[in-house]
């Protein structure tokens, strides 16, 4: 299971180079549960060195994927808030990301209006 998650993260990170990777809706929940389970084992002293390395790898890759997608969402939100009409999110964006995007656009538009109008 852990190896599959690591492989999936590497695949998604690679696909992020060309746009937004298509990620299953439950992926981050599964990843969170696995990391939490490993952290509990770690705190109890039940992880061997290989599992500890896998835990660090999962956390590092998760953060990298988050940062890539976060940056793209922020840039797209900025473009939309500045009035660029051709800004579109991919249809396969995660619901939590779509909500973040819409909330961020709204906040940026309000800020722009406060300063410029």
C-alpha cells in the first residue's frame, strides 16, 4: 500500500509539469490516513528504518504535490481576478481545490476593487 502511494505521488508530480494531474478525489484522504497510521507506529517505536524512510518520503512528496498545485491555483486565481477571460480550471480539479480557487478569486477581486476603485 505504501509503495503504491509513493508511486502514485511520483506519477502525479511528473504529470504536474504539463498541467494539473488527474487525482482521484479520495487520494489525499487515503494518503492522510496512511501517514497518520505510520506516525502512530513511529511514536510507539514500532517502525523499522525502512518504514521510517517511507514515511518521510510520503510526507515530502505530498508537500511537493501540494505546493505545485497550490502555486498553479494561486496564479490562475490572480489572472481571473485581474480580468483575464480565458482562465479555466481543468474539469478534473479536486472539489476542495475548486472551492479554494473560487474563494481566492473572490478575495482578490474584493482587494482589487478596494485599492483601484
